[in-house]
């Protein structure tokens, strides 16, 4: 029997939430086969199996937060292990089949035992009863699922929620249920295979919507969302930044008509046929050029050095692009963005966005940023006061590009206009430097030809 403990998947993370298992107890697994998807404070990560064998026990339930180093699954690597006994049946010490209660191995639960703990009688505490750690003859019985149309076991039918069989659903359905606030354990699968479908989740939401709360019964119309994973990490980072770095925010509204004309011309060129050029890619290029003239915007405050600390100026630009995902805000990083041309930046931004939306951004891809861009314009917002990402000195918010009246050569005209907002750490960046940086970005977006002079 081999326990697989939750590993540190990078950046010194201390815990993670179990999103969903891709294997069940009794399944055969191979080395590097994906066992489970977890959500850390940085991103969702798939964990492969380090062993080949059979899943003997699952020790952590979907939705459970687990500390790094805690066993989450037990794998039997005995090549001679036979198949699991039939549902509702367990093997006795002599290998004969005996009855089981509620799909467990019939053992009484020792008081105070914790999940994953090996008890005095050699058993491992699991989500639903106990399994023997003493050899291949004492096998954990496979849990039974309710038949189609039967309600899932409730607390008074089969113990607490944590002791019920885990519901079966595909990863997209689990994500949908999480986004809609639906507990899959309360959803009755409509199919004979016991697998919860998208329609089952949507039906559960529709049924909940029809429920009429009593006047004054506000609890029936409230939902509580646990603060964990990416949401918790974002909250902690924003509070730490807001109350550590003295923020200064400046605004500049610019005419980006020429920029949009350049974008249209680039899209018609053959070298851009395989990549979509967006205004954000052009903004990213302008930011990299402006940082050359104001390197303080690409630095960090380090108080760990001698005396009062140091300002560390980076001679490379690892550009963070804030991305809204179903799990919350993340900031994946384009490494050495200052070495990329517009086509390279455009391709990197598209790849970054696709990976983030699919929930496949790795923790390593979220680390090491030196400056961040947040594109609030995609939501139709004109401007905001962005909070600096911890460890950086500045962040640029790009507002919506829209038609607006603008004075051109003394005449009123309709132009493409955009508002920029830059926040910077006033410990690191002086007002003159922050203003110069914002003015440079604005000038490059107003007249892209100025890039030849930077």
C-alpha cells in the first residue's frame, strides 16, 4: 500500500482544494495517469499518479481543503491483487465474502480518528468507513450509487455529508455546479448510469429558483461562498499591496484613432495572418518601450537587504496580463515581453487567455511578473484605480476604446478615444517618473510612429 500525499506544486503553497477525482476506488491506474485536479492559491493543477496499481482508498473529498503533505489517496501496487468484491459485499480476514453496512467494510469508526489516520487495528480512516492497511485480503468494498430516480442519501439516512458517496460528474459539469452554487450531492442523476449531467444541474437550479421564501426569511435567499483558492489568494494579495505600498494613480485620456488604423493595416499583412492583433498587444508593446525610458516602473521594493533595504530594478520585462476566469482573477506572465515584437506579443496574449479560460494556467506561469496590465475596457469600463500586484512597482489599466468628440486642429471631430490609468508605488517611483511613463505610453498609442524614436 502506498500513500500519495498532496505535493507542493510550486511557489511554497501550503494547501489546496480538491476539485474532482478522475479515478474512483477500485480503478486500475498507470504511472503518470491523472488522478485528481486540485485548485491552489495560484491555479488549478492536475496531479499524476507516481505508482501503477489499483486505487485502494480516496482520502479527500471534492471541495475539501488539504494541507501539503497530507495523504489524499492510497494505491495498492500489488500486481497479484484480485478485483474488488461486489457492491455491498466485503471480504473478511479469511478472504470470504461477508455482508457490509452502507457500502463500508463494516468496521466501527474509532472515536476521534481522522481522515488518513492509521488506527490501532491497522485500518486507514477514509471518507466512508475504514480500509485495512494489513494486506490484499482485507479490501475496501466498492460504494454503491443510488438508482436513477432515487434520492441521494441524506444525513439521517447514511451519516454526515462527508460520509456519503461522492457524486459522479464530468469536470465541466462540476465547474458549472460550482459556478451556480449547486451542491452535487443534492442532485439526482436522471440517467441510469448514475452520472450527473449538465441538464441535471440546470434543473436543480430551476427548482431552487421556484422556491418562494417566507417574508423575512433572508437565510433562504442567501448563499455563502467559502473564501479559498484563488479568491483567498487574491484577497490577501490586494490587502497586502493596498496597505503596504503607498499608491498614486494618474489618468490620461488619449486619441487612439491612428492606433486602431495601424491595427487594421497589420491584420491585412501576411506575417499577421496566423495571429489576431488586438489593441492590447499594441498597448503591451508601448508599455515595454516606455519602461526603457522609466525603468523605475519595472522595479520592486526589497526591505530584506542591509540598512533600509534596496530598490531592485529589473533589466527585463516579465509582463503580467490580468485575466478574469470562472475561479477568479489571475495574472499570468509573458516572460521577456520586451524582446517580443507585436506579432509575438499578440500570440502570447491569445495563448495566455485561452489557457486561463480553460483553467490550465500553471503556478509557474503566474510567478515572477515585473509589471502588469489590466484591460478593464473589455467590460465597457472607461477607467479605474488599479491596485499594484504585490512585488511590483506599477500597473496600467486600459479603458474602453470608444467614439467620442475630440478637438483636432481646432476642429471638433469624432475620434477613437481611450482612458489610461497607472498606479505606482510612491516609495519606488517619483511623481515625475510615473507621469513620464504614462505620458510616453499615451504618446505611443496616439502616434505609433513615435516607436521609432524610443
